[in-house]
C-alpha cells in the first residue's frame, strides 16, 4: 500500500444503475470501485487507489495528500467491542467501518429517511439508542426529580 490513508466513501447505487455499491476516494479524482456488496466495493476501490497512485507516479503527476481530518472520540468499552466485532465481520478496519456508518447517517439525514438501527450478528444494537442505557437514564432522572 502507499503508507497514506485516504478516506473512502461508499454509497448504494440505485437499481436503475444496476444496484450494488459505489466506493470513491474523494481526494483522488476518478478513483472509484463498485461491487455487489460494500465489502466488494471497498476491496475494488482499494485496488483502484493503488493503481491510481502508481499511474500518477509513472506520469509524474502530483499525488494529493489525504484530506481526512483526524477525529478522536472516547467510547464505552462495550460499544468499542461491538463496533470492532461488526467491522471484523464486514472485513474492514474499525476506522473504515465507522466512516461508512457516519457516511450512511449523513446520507439518511439529507434524504429525510428514518434512522436505521445497526445490529451485530448477536442482535445487540451498536448504533442509535441503546435500550438499557435509555431506561437507566430515565431511572436516574426520576431519582433526581
């Protein structure tokens, strides 16, 4: 790989466009890959990224630096473990998985679609509101009242 970490955006394709998913690298114009699944689109765009950079080197073109801003967020251990489990099952890194989920959430917000709960293979929620935490919060609120 290149030693650089470029952000990748994965979006579903309309059925009119053949369905599946399209993955793009916004920092590298024209760098994209598609696939029937998100994992396949991700694998294809990672190959395209390496080819894009190799071609730019061969042609003496400047290679843009990754434009991703660094974002740090403390997570409860249980949420971190659940997110890691889902990322592993999807065959992507934790960072890539979180980026995909944040991208989906922004897309849903802009499209007006209702939020979607993401679950692990064990059926535990990992995105959205956690039922136990919500009810514990209400109990604490009642104690303070």
